[in-house]
């Protein structure tokens, strides 16, 4: 029986980490390659069979897999799958893909470079999991990929006697329930967790807090009103994004309710916040998105609290609303953290650059931002039930993952999810040329250097992808390029409807594509032969993120499958990561260093140090939140069984 409350700390954590290191040695690439070669050779030997004979062998060999027979039988079963894949899709999985599928089948997170065929790898592993009994959920980055991959792989699944479906936003409960009845279900982490929480909400108050009620919920989905039928196996694509980056934000099922008094109080508190002076009356931490009110600030709030509705005149409540207003003014920016779409605030996922329709900030923050943007206040929402992604994925009986960027999170994946990490070698040697990082003093210097670099590479017939952190900066660079006579295309949250077309054109001769992180996950840029002959796709990163893995995801867009490509990092000392995570007095000192070419390495080193400290800080926050979730769940006697 799986204990979801088990989480080691202190000395226990140290020794558990050593045990994790030992577990990783069991999945060495040498052993995996040997096993994969056995599978590959067996699949080649099946080429002489006709379709009926192959089907008969599939039906014969899938039973030992279901009954957990000898390990050697799994090699032959996977060999049959490889041959079926070749006959149905015209693609024969190569040894590295088979290595990945074998590792996933053993509940491992694999580090597999972008462009190495993770879709096929996940499909083979999903068949093995479904044959073993219980539903298999394949978790993708977005709705588009969930639908695309389910339809793309459906012929293979049907050839293997399995059904496949997908669950995306906008699907009604009856259709969801029908999709979850399939053997293999493609969906996003948000949809899976939301359906799980809605299933819990559908229970009556008594059964929701009993072990029997929870057991019924996660067993076979037969309980009336439920859509899911168990949390058996999950294979997570872009596992670092789902299990690490999104882990700190819980998914909340909220109910809206009219509250005119709150809306009035938020508007008044916003006006009061504008009467306060930063530095004297309050201090703002951009890193933590936190505001502290000084003594003089509290005096002003107390003196003006009579302007608030009676229910909000209490010193704690009035101070809280004013803090929310200040956070809305200084910590959340239009076309960075949110966009305005059809007169409404729509949150933008900072890690993917995608709009998060239907989401809202709580505690009056969303309404404060609406006041800031002079929009009509929406009805506030109240949390009904919530759960973090860390807690949710710990509920699965079998968990595995894939990503090209699992560097530096191996320890956390093992500690939190009991997931060893194995690096899968590339099928062909990677031909990525990384130019030395360029650090400049100001934004203006940076954009001039970016435009110069774009001109240099497009003049040689290469395609260029420019990675931008925010919607605002992507539009600003687009305007600059127009002024410089360089045509370009922008992919961001405001232009997401054109994503497929923009990505399809991004690898063409002389094409310049400006993109937020929307182009960093689950997308394949097909590069024209003429562009490959000229050196391939050139990627420019214009700002470092809090995590080095996000930067590597952008660089992973080029030089795929042995193709040539290059990458260039061009940053400035005015960038957001320096402003938020560096002492205020340090930036001027660093600006004096970039005058000297010999000393520019100091600035580069500091950028790397800032990223390191940011990653550690966020990792500690994730661990703290998990410990709080575990303590609360245990206190409420909530368990899977």
C-alpha cells in the first residue's frame, strides 16, 4: 500500500538521497541499451510475419505482461509493439526510444533531448502500462498536444487492442466520463486534477471524509456522478514543468458569488494605497510579491479606514486590502502577468506564456488589478476545494516522466515523487553551436545587439527564433524590427490562435519568429533543407529566467536529431531577474565591469549565481508547501485508500 504521507527530512532525507543515487545506478544506460538492443533485434525478426500472425503473437504475449510474468517476456512484448508501430505508423522505434520506453515502464523519469521522439516513446510505454491493467494517463503540455497525440497514436493503440481518448478544456461531463473509460487517456495536468477535485466535490459530505468514500472514488469510477475511474498510471511529458515548476501553485475549484461590499472596499483601498508613499509608508518585495506597512503607513490607513464599508474598517482587514492594492500596482504588470481580452483580465502563465482562461487571483487581488486597469469589477470567487500538483501526482500507483531538461532537479524528483532520473543518449550526435554569452549595460544596448545578430544570421539565409519573456517585450521587439526593415512574426498569448501556422513557418529561409515560452514546450520546428545548409535554426535568448532549465528549453528548439543549429544568449543588467534577485547596490557595480571585455565574465558569473539562488529559494518553497499539504491532509484523515 502506497503511503502518500511519507516524506523524509533531516538526516533521513540525506540517507534517502543516497538510496536514490543507488537506485539510479540500477538503470544505467549500459544496461538499458543492452535490453533495448534485445528488443530492437527481436522486432526486426518479426518483419517476415504477416498481419494475422503478428496479431496472434500480440494476443499471446500481452497476457504474460498483464500477469507480471518474467522480465524477459516484456522484451518480446515490446518488440511486438515496435513492429506494430512500424506497420501502422511507418516508424520503427530506434534503440534510444526503446531505452526510454523500458525506463518509463519501470517507473523512471527519463531525460530525453527535445526532438528525440518522446511521443513514440510514451506511446509504447502507455501500451505496456494499459496491458498491465488499469487506466494510463499520458500528461501533455497543453490541450492541442493532448488531442493531437491521442489522434496520432490511436491507430497504434487500436492495433494493440486498446482504446484511446483525450480530455481537454470545454468537454462536458458525459463526454469526459466516456473519455476516461478508455484504456489510454491524453490530457493536461490541470484537467486531470480539476476532474479529480470535482469528483471529490460530487460526494456527499459524509462519504467525502471517510476512507470508504475515498476508496470508492479512486477505485473503478463506478460511483454515480464521477468521471474518472482511478489513478493507476501517469506518464508525464515535460515532467519538470508539471512536477517542479507548477508544483507551488495549487489548483482551486472556486465558486463565484456577488459581493458588492468587497468590490467597493477594493476600490476604496486602491485609492488609499495611492495616497501612501513608497519607502516611507510601505516597502515592496518584488521577489516575494510581498508588502510590509510601516508605522506611518498604518497611521494613514487607520485615519482613512472610515471610508471603507463598515465590514472592512477593522485594522487587519483594511491593511490587508491596501496591501493587495499595492501588490496589484507594483508586482503584477499588464502583458507580463496578465492580458486584457474582451474587457476582462486573463492571467498569463509565466512559464509557458499561455493564457489561463477561467483562472482568477483570490483575496481581492483580481479585483484590485481590475481597478488598476479601470475595468468593471468581476464577482469574487471563494475556494471550495484545492490540491497541489505535488499531492495529486503522489496519489498515482505508477508514475513516470519525460523531459529534455531534468538537470538539477534529480534530487527533488526522487525526494518528492520517488522518481529516479535516467539520462537517455541522443540518437545522433548533437550539433549545437553555443556562442559566448553577451552581457550589456541596458535594455537599449541589448535590443540593438539582438537586432544586429538577427541581421547577421538572416542575411545568410538562416531562420531565427527569438525567445522573449513577456508579451509586452515581444510586441516591443516586433515594432523595433519593423523600424529596422526586418519582417517578423510574433507568437504570444495575444496571438495564440495562430500558433500552429507560426511554428510551421518558423524554420523557413530568412524567417524571424519572436516567441514567448509558448514555443518552448512540445513544439517541433521543421527546418527547411536550404536553412540547414546555411547552418540551421539560430536561437536568441534575450533574458535569463529564474530557472536554467527554462533557458535550456528554448535552446532545445534547434539542432534536433543531429541537425546543425546555434544559440546565443544576449542579456542586460536591467533584466528582471537581476532587479528581483540582486541587491539594489550591485547593478551599478556590475555596469562598470561590462566596460572591460576581460571582466565581463564576472557579470556572466553573477547571472549564473542569481539563477542558482533563485532555484534554491523556489525549491525550498515547494518543499515547505508540500510539508504543509501533508500535515493538513493527515489531520483531515485524507488518504487514497
